[in-house]
């Protein structure tokens, strides 16, 4: 895929007449995108986002957007001969990502900050900055494919399944797809690193980002306490049968499906967090079978299929409930009164339905959108109460 045509971005202008802003994180992926597009003759401009007080994170090597990363992006830009700018989004990043991350845990949810970042500062603020610079397109180093369909551009899974990042990009809108490009979507990571070496980039062997950028040590509870000092309110840990098993030091320390760290024992079988009731500062625990859910509601749905929302009569799809999970069969039902709401009915009950996480829809390799798993009250989790609706019901064309 690296031997691309002069119209590699699908634009009508020649590369020399086409300005492309590249979102440069300082890693190998976005650096290769910038170098590749520059080598093809495009008018390339590099933009790097400063998202938080990176001084303390300068020495960290497993996070993105830290001080070292900004330095690496600038060094790559100097090497390949493109202008490079740093845009300060600390205020909006805190409000749209960090604060929502903290509030999600306080409200008994498990948020996905990388999706929030893509939805806000990257594909809202950075995209606007690219247009302000006169760009014809914004290119990123994400491993996802943008393919032209009968009704316009479509979002598809990456060529290399292990590198696919479509789960984190389900909020990308149709208008944004018109403007954004993903040059690495048809490549594998090995090819990307080989291109980095070919272009002489010092980041060619740089490790991938692994941690949440503002939680470099993995201690998310300490970040929440810093953002929300009054967040840790103690309460009871209660078994699904009503027995009080113990106490906890705050719901921010728990997520639905969690097994370790409950601090209770003496049960005949392992206990999991089944439900979080933040209003009562209560953790509901039970056996794994109590986690099983087959039907749940979504909010904030972004729909990329036919029409403006999932059909009310239902559409058969596959869904991912975690980025690392394989897609599973389900039916999505749109809501009559809420264009951004939907109901999901899984073909088989699953234990990974966690409020605050994303549920992303797929038709084969195509991304049809997704939504946020809602926290529902008065939900019975016992398997015998599950409604086993067929996921094959209500099939319609995409």
C-alpha cells in the first residue's frame, strides 16, 4: 500500500496543490504518515497537540502527547522539511476528556478517554485548526480504513486485525469522514516501521503508546481524586442476594466485571462487581453468571449506516463491547423519540456489558457507528430473567 497513486488521498488536486495537515503525536505512525505524504509531493503541515501539563511526564515512554513526544514530532518535521506547530488544547482536553473521565467513574461508569479525545480535541478542534490553515485534508496515523462507498466515504476496519483502531473512532461523523484520511489503514505495523527506517526517522523503533496519556502509571483513582477531591465516598459491598459483605472506600475504585480488589472473601465461588449504585455509594457483587446481560440501552449513538439512525424495526450487526473483544452477533433497534438512543439485543448473553464503555457496530469490516453503554437502574441480572430475543430478527439492508 505504500506504492500509491498520485491521487492517494482521493482528492481532485495534484499533490503539490493539496495541503494536508498531519496530526503528529511524536510516534512512529503519525511520523511515517507525514514523511510518506511529503515524499509523494503533498504540501504537508505538522500539528501536535499539547493536552496536559506534560512537564512531569517528559520521561515517560508509554504515553502519547507528553513532552518528549512534542520534541520527537518537531525533530521529525525538521528532518523531512515541513512546518510544525504545537496547538495548546489543555483547557478543552481537561473539560472534554479528563473531567468526563473522572465524572464517569463517580457516576458508576467506566469511560473510554481515547474515544472522547478523538471525538473532541482531535476531530473537532484539530480538524478546525487544519481548515483554518487552508488544508484540504487532515491525516492521522490511526489504523483504520476510509473507503469510498455508493453513498460516500465509509469507515472500515484496518488491514491488519491486531492493529485495528476502529473501536476508538466510532464517533467519527460523515462530515468528518469527508475531510479525514488514514494513510496507514491498509498497512501492517511492520511495514510502517520499515517505512520509518527508509525515511531515516529516529522514531522508527519507538515503542507504541500503551497507557492513558494523563494516567501514565495506571493509577486512575489518584487522577480522579485530584480532579474531584470529594469523590471517594465509602459505602457497602452487597451481595446480589442482599447480604452485606463489607465496605469500600469509594465507587471510583470499581468497574463492572471487576474481580480483583473487592476486599471480601469467604464465598464458595469468585465474586465480581455486578452493578455500581453511585447514588447510594453501593457496590453490588455476585457470581459471574449474575453479570450476564442480553439487552441494554445505548446513548450518544453515532450512526454511519443507511438513514440517519438505526432502524426502529432492528438491524442485524456484529458488535464489539471492548476494543480487544471479537465482534459478536446482535440486533440494534433505533428509538422513535431519541435519534441518538438505541437498544442492543445480543444473540447470546455476555458478561462484558459495562456502563460507560463503547458498543461499536460492524457489518463485516465496515463500521456502522456505535454508542455508549448506559447505566440502567432496577436491572435484574439473573440469567433466568434474560429475554432471549433473536438477534436475527428485523434484518434490514445497510
